[in-house]
C-alpha cells in the first residue's frame, strides 16, 4: 500500500497576501513619510482628545445645541474665508516650513486652552475665540500639509500615501475619543487639552528630522491676487474637480455636521455621559479606519469616481439608520459604516483631485478642497445646531442623510461627462495611480 502524505497548502495565497500587505504600506518605505506618519499619529490622538473634551465642555457649560454649532462654526469658518490665502502660501513658500509654523502655533493655542480650563477661568466666549484662532492656523496648515504629502512619497505612491494618512487620522480618531471619554469623566477636560498641547512636540520633531529639499518655488511676477484667481480659474474649467468639490461642499453642509450633534445623542437620546460620547466617536473612527485601509491596498485610480458616488449614497443611508436608533449598542454599530463611507468618499476625492492637478497649482487647489470639506462644515454646523433646537437632533441628522443621497444621485448622473475630462487631466499630469498614461487612456477612471 502506497504511503500517503498530507497535502501541503499552496504557497500562492500566502505570497498574494504578503504582496497585498506590501502594497498597502508601500509609502512607509520612505523615511520622511515614516517620520511624518509616526509624529502625526501621536499628535492626532491629542487632537481628537481635544475635540471630544471641547465639545463636552461646551455642552456641560451651556446645554445648548446652538452653542455647540457656534463653537464648531468659529473653529472652521476661517478655513473657508482664508483658504485661498493659505493655498497661495503653500505654493509660494517652502511647505515644510509652513507646516512647522502651523504646528507650533497650534501647540501654543492648545496650551492656553489647557491653562484656562485647569484654572477654571474658561468661558464660552474664550472657547469661541481660541476655536477661531485655531481655525485661522488650520487655513494655512491644511493646504500646505496636503500639498507636502506628494514630496514625502512621490507621485507614484500618492494614492497610497493619502490612504495611509487617512488611516493614521482615523486610528487616532478611535484612540483619542476613548481616552478623552475616560479622562473627562474622571479628571476633567483640562488635562485632555494639556495632552493635546504636549502631543504636538512629536510631529514638530518629525518634521525637523526630515531630509527633504526645500520646495521648488516657481518664479512669479503676478500679484498674490492674480495667483489666487489662477487657482479659481483652473478649478472652474476642470469639470471633474469642480464636480467633486461641489459634492464635497453639499455633504459638508448637510450631512457632516452630524458629528457636532453627537453630545446630544450621547446625553439626551442614549442617556449616557462623556464616556458614551467617546465610544460613539471611536466607532466612527473605527469605520473610517476600515475605509482608509481598503483604499490603501488600491494601486489604480480606475473606479474611484464611481466609488465616490456609491460611498456618498451609502453614507446617507447609514446616517438615516443611525438617526432612527434609540439603542446605545445599535447606534454604536451603525456609526461604523457612517465613518467608513464618508472616509472612502473624501479620501477618494482627495486622491482624484491630486491626480489631476499640476504641482504649481497644488496648494491653491487643495486650499479649495479644504474650503469645501472643512470650510463649508461650519455653516452646516451652525444650521444643524439651530435646526436641532427646533426639530431635534435625530430629525436633523436624517435630513442630512437624505441630502447626501440626493447629492450622490446627481453626481452619478453626470459621471459619463466627468470620466472623459478626468482621464484627460490625469494623463496631462502623467499620473495614473501606478498606471502608464497610455494604458489609462484606453480606459475610464470611473
């Protein structure tokens, strides 16, 4: 009788999984991105602790959804008003130097907030003022940081770099709120603000340790105003970028403000406390992390436009389901797809826009992206706070979900026109997410 041997598993699936993992983290082979990634990871945990503690402090001091919306408005409206100037600075000055300056400024503001809170001198007026100043800093930070990313990973790894950057942001979004919920409930909001201030040291150190040439600044004779207008003209004539920014603005106004109302859901709808708020925001962050990692494994831009439409509609559906829930467990579970779908939409949008924009206009274009993504959100936050005061937070969030679905449907209807122009722009920049331009020219990006 012949001797039998157990069948050995084929090595092909193992090798395929290893290859997929290498693709997912390929941007981390760059030393500069490693420093950026690790420093930002620590800093962003502090930022999310700050966000949760600030929202809970406002609600504890006032119990008002309108003031929750007002503080959020004050913290983000400068991005809308000063975004074009921030984009101009990102295109005219060394981007690393700009980011270092903004991070130092943020550290100082967080320290002031910590001191005022720990000494029990903080008032809502001072919270609004500090939030406004932080918004001014972010108006310059976001365009410079987004534009700086391509210098850290190269054009060939841009999609992966954006996705890993998003995964880092959302890993912190899970850890930060969870820590903040415990700290706020036990020792108060001030220590969260202090931890945030200290955490900026990590990202500043990482930036200073980088070996990166100073950004190549194009010689210019035009005035600052003419340079700002050049960015607006480029976006106006670039049909796909204009469509992506319009959808981003719609979602930011009508749907993204759901997060501003989370303290109301935690306290009134689900009858919880600061720890409940931390868990809810952590669930959103977990979903967003899942979405970001799913994009990190992609190597092509093909299909991203369609993915934007699908994820936007799915985000709206998830929001509506969340608004209906009155169960703490179910609400936490439903926030996972909420976070996942909005992250996929925004990260895919970011990738597509950066794939279509020339380097000399990158800062100004990303400033417009930040205006639509972050700058429009305060308008929505203020409106949501007012509406929630009259019809309640659940109905307000449900209406936002309907708005997101409507925006996705309109965007999807125009996809055939968008895909043609998007393909032309990506080929013009010589960037096809790892695809040769001639190969991409035969296919669609949607």
